[in-house]
C-alpha cells in the first residue's frame, strides 16, 4: 500500500515549500524506483533522481490533489523511461574484440595468390632439386633469414645464397616457358 501524504505536506509541496517536496520524495521515490527497476532500466536510481529534478519546478502547476500529483510524477517517469530506452537503442553497444571468438575467416594475401596460381606453383617447385626447393620455401614461404636457413640446412650462408639464386633462376625459366606455351 502506498504511503499517503498528509494534507499539510501536499499543500506545502504544491506551494513550492522544500519540506513538502521532501515529503513527496520520501513517499513517492520508492514507487518510482520500483517502476524503473520493473521496466528493466539500467540505472533506475539515476532515472528516479531525474524525475524528481524535473517535477520540482512544476509542482505549483499540479492539480487534482494527491492523485493528480502521483499521476503527474508517473507521467514524467514514463517519459524518462521512454527517453532512456530510445537513447540506449541509438547508442552502439561496445564490446572488446576477442580474436579467438571471431568466427569470420579470411585467407591471407599469400594464400589467395597461391590459390589463384593453383597447382602450377607447386608443380614448378617440384621441378627444382630438393635443396633449391627447400631454400626457396624456407626463404620465401617461411620468411626466414639467410643465416637461419643456413643453420637449418647445415650449410654456409654463401651456399644458401647460391641455392636461392639458382632456384629463382630456374623458376623464372619455368614461368617464362609456361607463358610462351600458353600464348
């Protein structure tokens, strides 16, 4: 059951007396807060405060006694709730990016290039000798430095440079021969 205002408190509130406003707040604020919470407002306390800040300067114009005052207060509360929901709908919901939870997948530029070339690249690589193919794959695909490739293959950096140069020249010849044969 709602707490009732006395006639003196109601008169004081409608006359703009601060003690009357305190009585209106004390008796009505819990119901307004409950209204906001029941309607799913994110910050019900702040909305309740907004309602009473809005009604304070307008108390002198309220008619209809206590019933008219409660109607006026809940009309303002409803308007604030509608504003709150509209503002929330227009405000984008921000969330942190979690790359592990991202189901979108796009292939890398390298993957796309290899797909567009198809099996031709793999066939050309297989036409190189094993050491040239290993150096080309480690240098270009794995993006390793010459020193790293030399360490992996157990060769000198000079030998790796020569294998890479010979492998690239052989690939150039294969690509050129393929271009001439397809024209």
